[in-house]
């Protein structure tokens, strides 16, 4: 087979995306305005969230929600050890303490581990829908509503008093379009969910995030949307558009905000993608299914979860795991695959293995399932632009690489 060059995750840019951006550039208004509003509407209609607010990244959106909730020093936020570091960094930026817990075979946070980690300091739980496969939200929402768990909750801000229990803020960076409990889309099943619209995600605005609000009574999600929108614009009483109008110069700063609004020129990219997102999802599923079909025949391959317990993935990452290999052998296999022109990745290096978190005292030995899922994991390219022939080439590259490396090791041992 001839060598192909297969990138890991290029953005989906067609003529409609380009024309939407040009439209924004020609309109004379490039920052937060009608395109952002239109994108919020698209994501809201698609995900069934009560309100959707777009900001400039997942990370800044999560920090803002934690700050709105009144997180302060000593407050604990339960997160999985197995995720991208932004999940923990957002907690630290907001002044809280990340409490890492282990995961299950589906890569997602273990509900039993969450239960054991809950203390009178717990303010928020942040489950992560790894690779686009949703966590067990029915169990998690039931858990935070249990009288015993509610009884432990100590409100230390006015918002926390209104809430009266732990907030469930899910890191839905990967899971736009995933479904939960037979058809309910992610973004509508927890108090707050945040999607990432970063360049490598299923839908992108180059950089961006979408905050989905579904807070229970007595919260007014519409009023909260307005409040958070202002908070994302330095808590300034007038946005750039109304200030730019003749005579509209006076404004006030009403609180300690952040400057994390999304620009229209960015929103335009995601807007054109959202309009065809059901088709894009279908294409991702096509690629995922070809992989599954091929790897299900190989005894050494563990397939990633996709359709299970009434849930369906958004097919963001194809997280292949190779059975019974060490981290070193996995790395060698990745090297071999790279030589054949295929870019792969590992999702994720558990946070306790990264310098910053090690220095904070986290130890990977406390998270055995995270390590075991990591050591044999290889993420394969998955996106709509891949042809069936590309996918076949990737599969053959992985099989060849496995045979070269693993057979090589066995041969050496036999000598
Ligand atoms: C991409 C990602 C983020 C961060 O998203 P940004 O929009 O880049 O801030 C957070 N969590 C997970 C699991 C991610 O993969």
C-alpha cells in the first residue's frame, strides 16, 4: 500500500463555512453580535438546553460558572483523574480544590468513586463525557438529590443557598450531539453543561465554548443568561454594539466580571457547521463503524463504548485500546503507525502523571483504572472528510504496527 498522509483532526471547512465568515467580515460588525446569537439559537434547538451562552473557550466558560457559584478557598470540586487538564485547571483558576477520582471501563468517572469522595466541602461535581460517550447522569443527578448528600451540603454563597445541593456541571467538551437515556441530548441533562468549540472538536469556532443552562427552580435561566452574558463582558452594563450607537457612550461596571465573549467572526464558522451537524455526525458514525467492524475481529483490540445502556456517543474520539500491553509497547506501536503517515494521539495522559499535578501531590498509583485505560490507548483519526479507503488504510497501518512491534517482542523473547 502506498503511503498516505492522514492528519489527526482537521477542522471541517467547506464553502458554506467560508461564506458565513465572509458575510461577517463584510457586515461591518465582527465581534459579539448577530452571528453569536444565531449560533446560540442553533445549539439550543439542537441540544434542547433551556438557555445557551457562547464564550471564547470551554475553559473560560467553566471558570465563569464556578465563580458565579461562589466557589472559594477550600471548596471541593470532584473531577475524574482521566481527562484533559483544563477540567482541573478551571477549578484551580476559580479558587477551588480539585478532588480527582478514578474511572470505569468506559473511560468515564465512576459514580461509586464520586460517592466516596463527597464531603461537607463538596460544592460541584464535574463529570467528563470522554470521547463523546455520556456519563451516568441519571445516577449522578439522583446522588446529589439524596437527602443524606443534600444534608452534607454547606452553602457559603447566596447562589449556593438557592441551589441547596451540589451543582452538577458537566464537561461536555466532547459530547455535542451525544444522546442520553434514549434520545435526550447532552446539554440538557445536568444543571450546567459546557461544550468546547475548539479547533479539534466536532463543531468549532476556532476557539470557543457553549454554556448550557438548565438550573432547577427557583432559578430563572433566562435571567441568568442575561446576567452571565454581562459577566462575560466585564460586567459592563452596555455591550459594544449599543455603546457604538450615537449617544450611547455612558456605561457602568456592576461587578467583577471576565472578558470572555465570543466574536461574530468566530461564531460564523460554527454556525455553518451546526446547520449540517446531523449529517456530520452521521459521517463520524460511519468511520467509527468501519473501525468497529475491523477491530472486533482482532483478539487484541478492545472497542470503545458507543451505544450502551440507552446512551449513544457523539463519535468525537475513536479510543482504541490494545489488550495486555505496557505503556512502552503502546508508544512503539504509535511510532510505527506514524511512520506510515497516520497521525494518532492518546486521550488522555491521566493528570496525576503530569508534572504540575505530581507537584501538587497527586499520584497515579491512586488511580489504577485510569492508568490501565491509558497504557493501551491509541486514538485514531475520526472525522467526516475521511473516505472509506482512508479508514481502511488506517486500520491496515494499526494492524501492521501491532504485528511489527508485538511479534518482534515475542520473537526476541523466544531466542
Ligand atoms: C478540549 C477540552 C477542554 C478545553 O476546551 P477549550 O475550549 O480548549 O478550553 C476541556 N475538557 C476536555 C475534556 C477537552 O477535551
